[in-house]
C-alpha cells in the first residue's frame, strides 16, 4: 500500500527555500564567473577560448551530474541530494579563490557544475512534488523555484563589480571569497528546512524514459543551452569593451537578476498551456529577441532593454520544460524526465562557451559571436513549436494507472 503523499502547509515558503539550491549552484556558482572573467582573463593571460573553456568545463560537470542525478536521488533521497550538493557548490567557490592555476580552477568549475546539476534536478523534482500539493497554484509555485538563479545573479551583480573596482586589478580572488561567504549564508536555511526527506526519498523510483517522442523538444532545449550560456558568459565583457564601468556592469547584471522576480506573474498563463512545446516556443522566442538586441550597439538603454527582455524569459524557459514534464509524465517519472531535459540542456551549454570563445578569437568580434548565440536561441524556439503532447502517459490527477512499477 502506497504511503500518503506528504502535506506541505507552507508550500510557497518551502519552495523559496528550495530555490536557494539553484541560487547558489547556478546564480552564483555558474554565472558570477562572468563578472570576474575580464579581470581573470587579463591577469592570467587567457585567450577568449580559455575563458570560455572555464564555463565549458563547468557545463561538462553539470552534464555528468545530470546523468547521475536519478541514481543519486534514488540512493540518498531528494532532500539530502539537494542539501549536500548545495554545500559542495559553496566549497567549490572557495577553491576558486585559492589558486590561479588553470587546472585547479578547471576542477573547481567542474565540481560546482556537477553539484549544481544534482541540486537542480533534485530541487526541481521536489519543488514539483510540493507544488502538486496545491494544484490550483502549481505553475506559480514552480516559477518561484526557477526564479532562484535570479537571486544569485542579482546578489553577485550588486557585489562583484564594486569589489573589483574597490580592490583594483587582480582582485578576482577576493570576489570569489565574497561569493563563498554569500553562498554559505544561503545554504543554512536549506539545511534546516523541513523537507520531508524520508517520505520524499521513499517515493522516488527510476523509470524508463523514451527519447524519440520528445527528440525535437530535447534538441530545442539543447540549442537554448548553447545560446543562453554564450550570452551570459560574454555580455559583461561586451559591456566593458563598450566603456561600461563597475556601475554599468552591475546595473546590467542586476537587471537580468531582477527580471526573475516578475517571471511568475508574466508567464503564469503561458506556463499553464498544456499544448506540447507551445509554451517553450513563446518564451524562448522572447529570450532570443532579448539576446539579439546588443547587435544594434552599446547604448545603455539598448543594453538595459536587452537585459530585461532576456532575463524575464530566460528563467521561464527552464520552468516551461518542468511544466512540460509535469503535464506529460506521471509523478514517479518526474526525476528521470527532468534529468533527461537537463542532459540535453547540458550538452548545449557544454559546447556553447568554447565555440563562441573560439569564434571571438577567430574573428576578433564579440558582437559576431553574440549574434550566433541569438540565432541558436531563435532556432530552438522554432523547433519546440513542432513538439506535440507525449502520448500514452498518465497526467497528474488522473485516476487510471500506468505501467510504471518499482523493479
């Protein structure tokens, strides 16, 4: 007899606490690198390809983490996986501060990517479980989780540029120490939250996932991974090359972060569309539009609009894939299905930074490389329009059973 599903009387609060996992792992662990990249590149004499490699190795770690996430979650449970992976992210940031050695930094970036994927897949599945306890607000509650990286982007954007300005050239290691402290503080509520760890762990089983019915959707999500990471890796360098100082860099980055907070209200109805890949097409199309705006110049107004439009859609794209999973698969398949989506995403973002970095080195123009990233986002939006609903899957709330058994 199946144990009753746990009750979550404070669903929104718990999901906000859960959102600290992607806040640390992605918002700070991955994206804060872009803020220190120009100083690290100059002080450590890196090419753009080498600078891009640091996010490629991070994405490779994320991909490995996504591949192993379902097994680790099955073994240790959702709550434990989220907690300990987030702590590992914070420790990896400290490692970034300790050495300028390329190999050591590569390992640290690999570790934070690996741990972030575990936290993201586990946190996404647990957030979906909690959200399902409030079906009438499920999409809004899920949006709260995916706004998490925006908090990290905003916090790092308000700190890193001014630390670099205050301590001068070569202070990139001080920024990493500041990010470590910030992440450690954010990890504490996650460690203390009542996440029904044992109940959540007991209900998770690994299930089969058929790729072919969603192949085109996975390809679209992979293109999103490649396109968005190029924008997020090199846009601060682009702002700086255009004459933007610490205030301009902070404002640009913070606008991306702030836009996350309006995501649940802007996209609530779109995320509720149970029509295959349509929601992803709409949101990803807006994301591509925001990424394409810097093509037209460095003006502060243009860059501000780009940051806002890109940001408000960026966070919702990931939410749309989880909504797609929730609409098309039974609850016991959510961790496996979310992991499959994350793997496709990871493949794209592994290739994106180093390819765009190599293009920049070859043609000597960040603008040209950023155009390529915007084109990848637009193509992803187009492909996802062709994704239909997945046949023969039990939707949440339906009474009939489906052949998903514990083996």
